[in-house]
């Protein structure tokens, strides 16, 4: 029986990632610890897994949204606090940019935790007009490797409005051009 706190991984995804010689092995768990049997026969605890081992290609998303009319500005600190903890535990990194009215968020990491989070974010009542602008494979290295969730408050709404009007590669390139101008905390 698996421990309820164990991470699960679809066997097909595990095998497709090339682990265990192409055949999935089972996760082992107990109330004391959750373990993952690696191809070499060594064991890794899953209290802080190396998510890069689970998927050969990291995925990324970029979206733009607007603070919901009934949402308070104080919700931003709650969003950041929750995101930093969740992202760190799931191998995700990224940045949230806010101009007082609009959000722009870029997230990168393993596919399954990223897609699960994207569904939750899209349904979050603290924002409206959710617009997924880019979804794809991380081009090269992570953009925000050292941030489980960086946060940047910008005074000028124009850059986010401009970026919010773009989709696909154009949106991603505009974000990359904006990054050096951000003070990320």
C-alpha cells in the first residue's frame, strides 16, 4: 500500500522519460518516508525530489490576467507565499509581475505539476480575464532557475499591457526583453 503523502507518477510517463530502462518500477512508501527506486537501484526520498529526473524536457507557460474587482491588493502576498512553497516542492520556478491591476506570470518546470497548477490558476477567483499567451518547451535553460516564485511590482502599466496583447513566441520574447528591467524579489 502506498503512503498517502507519496508522489505518484504515471507508469507510461516514467517509462517514456527513459527511467528504469524503459519499464516503470513502482514507488514504495511507508508512513515514515516515501521512496523512489531509481534505475541504479539506489533510493531517493521524495521529501524534496529532483523533478528534473522525471521529465527530460521542462515545460513553460506565460499568462496575463487582471485583478478581480472584488479582490483586495492584500491577496498578492498570500499568492506569493503559497506559490513559493508549492513551486519549491514541485520543481517549478518563475516570476509574477504585477502593476497594481494586471498580472503577468511565467512558470517553468516538469509537465505534470505545471499543468496541474495551470488549471488551478485559471480557476482562481482572485483574477479575471485569464489569457494563456504561451505554452511550450523551455527554450534552453530555465529563465528563473533561482526563483521558486520571483515577484516584481512595476509602476508603469504599459509594458504589461503591451505584453498582454501578444501571443506565442512574440509574448515569450517580449518577456525575456523585459526581465533585465525588473527588480525581482
